[in-house]
């Protein structure tokens, strides 16, 4: 599906102006050789080929470097060395990037399908838009995929489903590197002015259920506190959130999934 806002008409003949945009796909990994293979296969499958692929490994000794060398035809740049954590590794990838746009697709994650980048970049993106995001797919125990409906306003966005202009790092700096903060990507995202943000009506990524983006309550609590500090959420909004979390904690997962389907927070996929 082509995002509707990307179709831009000129004159009466509805011609579409096209400019090839280069995207930097960055994968960070550590001791994840098998997961990296899956992510590389997903990148390789993309029909849109105007990309560079950067892999940043934390100095793994489990065969990760061998996987990289076996796929050097699709990997543009790579490094394998110790780092200070996920955001330090992400910053290394950003410094190596030369694309107009950036997406973080970590080891174990994958594009939703082979048409994702083609759908995003087949039409012109307005200059004022610097931050694109879409929905994510989550694989359930029986292999079924559920589409998670994301919302930038609600702080419900995964970095694997975000495509943003690289120049944003020139304006807002790199990700904060610290052992205590595990939502540096979220802190970066909420600094983007709302008028520069555009939601795409498509799923962008399939997320690894064991990945860093699913850290659980500690990450959610950090994000919630950030929302209050930056006035994206009121104090009473935070209280309501915690009350709802306590209620959800005693409900079975199957029931919670049914409720999310009913209210549109997720959809069956495929």
C-alpha cells in the first residue's frame, strides 16, 4: 500500500515527481549470529535498492563476523568492536551513515515484507516531513502475526518502524549513552516537532519479541516520566496509566489481545 500523502500532483496531468532517496539501514548486534542472518535476509529481499547497509557488532566471538563476511555483497560497511551499549552502537552506525534517511533494524528484527522501502520511497516526500513511522508486526506463539497500531502522540513507537532524515542528528545530536537510560531513542523522537511527523498506513517491521525494544516495565516507566517532564502527559494521566497497568496485570493475555482488537490497538495480519 502506498501511503496516501506521498502522492503529490503537479498541474492538471497528475504527474508524480520522483527523486531517488538513499536510506541507511543500520543493524546493531552482539552475540546474535543466527538473528543477524535473518535480518540480513530481510534487507536483501527489499525491492528498493537505493540503500546502504551498515552492521555494528559489539565484538562478538560467536560467528557473527563470519556471517557478516558471508554477506559482504549486501553489507556496505561494518565494524566489530566493544561498545558501551545499544545506544553507543547506534551512534556508531549513524556516524558511518551517508543516506538521506535512516532506519534502525536490529539483529532479530525484519522488514514486514519486501515492498516496505519501495512503498515508502516510490513517491516524493514533502521537505517539511522529517520523521516517518508505521505500525509493527508481532509474532505470536503459534506463528500468527498481529499488527500493533502505533502512535507518536501516545509515545507508542518502535525504532524499527521509524524512518527519519539523518539531518535530525545534526539538529538534535546523537542518542544519549548511559547505562541507566534505556529509552534514548524515545527521548530523541519526542524532540521532533509534531508538524514534521507523518504516520504511514503500513506495517514497517516485524519485531523480535526478545529484543531490546521489548524491555518491559522499566522502559515504559522511563518513557512515562519523560512524558510528564516534557508535558506530553499530565500527572493524572500518569496515575491513570499505572491504575490501568495494575488492572491489566491480572487479566489473561488472550483477553487483553481481544480487547486490543476490539478498540483498534492491534489487528490480525495476513
